[in-house]
């Protein structure tokens, strides 16, 4: 009976959290289309989410592109298909690795920061003060971060794609003996609109998930400093898992005929 009670508590807790997240998501999305929109806060969050994340995303993309080129060359050389390295690096970066790596890096940096900031406001009763002052906390705290993340992530991923492809170029020309002009020519010939657009669509979805998880966990944090720490951890873990799950679903949707 203790086992059944544990399963029951887990099930009820899962559905309770799912319902609370669904209501929170609905309120947040509806807040985007209802005035007012705090454009100053949106611009401020775009700087925090997008611009300040650029160094870590750029470095990660560069080394990922280089490693991808080396690994693809090692596999392709077994079959005499070294000429496919530029195209495979391009497709791998733009379709999958660019959005996913950027999403995970931003999740680790931004989701934690959002959860800590809003969680601190919750435990110090600043959110209750906003309500007292007739300011909707969802509109003031959550919506600017959601809008900024959805706008910033495709820009970040577009830059990460370019840097990742450049990393593959550097590794191929410096370590593998590729001719630079031929490598770039093959890369440009293999570039298609669908490859880039699919990655940008994924990036917008990932940005929404990152901001949503950070805001949700921070908004519902309880228990002082320990609760804020738990909210921060939960935000990063949940955002990372949702990014990987959404990546699979979007890949299925965009590329399965």
C-alpha cells in the first residue's frame, strides 16, 4: 500500500504541476497580445539574453564546428568521401547542432538567471507589491522575457551557425589540408533555405521554452534562499530536457515527409 500511495502522490503532483504550468503559459501568451507591452523592458532583456550570451555561444559553436569537421572527415575518409565534409558540417550545424548547442548554453545561463531573479522577488514579496500597485506581474516580469527570448534566440543561432561553419572551415583547412576556396565553394553550393530556416524556427521555440521555464520556476518558488536555489536548478534542468524533446518533435515535423 505504501508503494501505491507513493505512485498516487507522484501522479497527483505531476498533474498538479502540469495544470499550473498550462495556466501560467496561457496567461503569459495572452499577455503578449494584450496591451500594454513594456518595450523598454523587452529591449533590456534582449541585451541580457542575447547580447550577453553571445561570447559563450560563439565559442561553443566555433569548437563544435571544428570537432564536427574532424569527426566527419575521419568517417568519410574510410569511403573516399572527404569532399562531403563541408556540406555535412553545414547541414549538421544549421539544422541541429547550432540551435541545440546554443539553446543548452542559453538555458544554463539565462534560465538560471531568470529563475533566481524572479524567485528572489517572490520570496522578498516584491511580486506581491506589484500586485498591490495594480501592476500585473505576468505582464511586467514574464512577458518581456518571453518576447525578448523568442526574438533573441534566432539571432543568436544565426550568428552561431556562421561561427560554427567557420570553425569547420578552420579545422578543415589547417588540420585536414583542404583548399580554402574549394571548401567555401562546396559550402555555398550546399546551402539551402530550408536548412537555415528550420534552425531558426527551432531557435524561436527554444527561446520560448527557456524563458518560460525560468519565469515559471522563479514565479512559484517558495521557502527563502533554499527555494530560490531549487527553482534555479529546476529551471535549467526542465529547460534543457524540453529543448531536447522539442528538437526531436520539430525535426520530425520539419523533415519527415
